[in-house]
C-alpha cells in the first residue's frame, strides 16, 4: 500500500505552522506529512497535486484552478472556523468534502469580544491617551452609560455568539440576537431576546457584535443602510472583515452613527484605511481574538484528527459543503453562525 500524503498549506506572512510534528503524531507513521508555505495560490500548483488530504491554514486561497489539479484528494480541512478562502462549491462538484474546525478558540474570541466591549464603554483608549499626554482628570471619561441595562445585539448566535451572551449577562447587559438559522426557543433557554431582522436589532441595540461566517449572504451585511439606523452605537467585529463595508464605515465614523468601532478583523487586512488609523473612535487589534497559549496545539490536533477521519472515509461531523463521508456523515449548512 502506497503511503498517504497530507499537505499542510500555510502562508509566509503571519504563518502559524513551523513544523509538522503534531500532525505527524496524530496521523501516524504510515502518513507522509508535508508543510507547503506560499503566499500566492499559483505557487501551490505542482506542490499539492498528490495530496490525499489538504490542511488549509491562513488565508491562502484554494481556488477552483488549484483544486482542479488535485489528483486523488479525499478531503480538505480548514484549520479554522471560517472557510471563505476555499471554493467549497467547486470542491463539492468534484466530490471533495471540505470540513472546518468549529470548536476551537470559542472562549478566546468571546473573551476578546467582551474586552473590546468593556474597553469601548469605559473609554479605555481615550483615557490611556489622556494620561500619556500628561492629564489626570476623571472627567476625560466623558459620559459612559452604566453597563447594567445596556443592550447588546449579537448578529449570529452560534457557539461564539452564545459564549459572548453568557459573559455579557454576568455584567447585567440585556442581550438580544438576530440569526435566522437558530431554532425558535433558543432565546428562552438563553434568557435573550430574538430579533426577526438585522435592521430591528441595529436600530434597537446600543452595542452590536458580529459573529457570522463570511459568505455571499453576509458580505457587507453592515453597509450604508445599516449605519443609517445606528444612533451612537458601539460596533464590534471579531468575525470576518468583509462583513463590514469599510467605505461606509469611514463615512459613519464622521457622523453620529457610531461612538466607537472595535475591530479585530479588516476587509483587506493587513491593509488599514488611514481614516481608521487616525480616528479616536476606533480600536484595532491584529486578528488576535482567536489566540491563547492553548489554542494552536488544540487546533492543530483537531485539524489532524479530521484529516485522519477523511483519509479513512469515516464520518466527519463538520462538513461544510454537503459532501458526506462515512456511513453516517453529517454536514453543517454554510449559513450557520460562528
């Protein structure tokens, strides 16, 4: 029997994987594990054609052209929650299952989201700048609202959205959500309010936090129309940058629509619009919400375990493109929230 090949695809800039000993340990000695590091998807041609499974890191696109070169691929694992860098429809046409790893980093992203919310409400950025500039006046905090009773609207009520809700409720924050993919009754079991439209949530809530995957449905879901409905809101995004139309965001920062925008992700990261950099109403972190010391080993192990199941055509519970595996395979609808 010929040895099987698992190709780990990562980028050069901001890369995650230095070597492959974690993957090799999970997959066993009968599987060859190779690290392929590129920044341009065109560089993948000839390097992953023989892959039995591809583990996709970073944002290196796996386009239809790249996927067409795969000779006998049993599956693709996106080592993340989001999978917008993979042409999942083309993969499905070729019968290649694509799965993600939805159950890692939930605590970290939820914690980071709450940190951005608390920092925004309590004006930590401006207070820090005030002190560094030689000030020492408590009135520099402005007129922040009391946390208890403030309204938080969560867009996307999946694992992370629910984790954010639980944390926010500890502070006495009133939590609502909009998510058409979540069954009715979740609001009752979580002590939250269900909004039937994005617009009703935006026009009602003082804080808005985004927790949906990037898809055709969600790209630029926050644009000019949505900003017009905001009245001095705090907008937080720890999901995907292109959920927000950055041109509309820049205009909103110059109006009364937003008190603050707190972003861990950008539409064309790491490119940052100069208006965001220079705005006193923006807080920016470098796509770090997912990370803690425990996260990368956990994620690498889970991605390798998914690759192991795909190699053996076992049931994989996290398929995102409808190509079932094993006798009892399941798949996750791509519209579901993070």
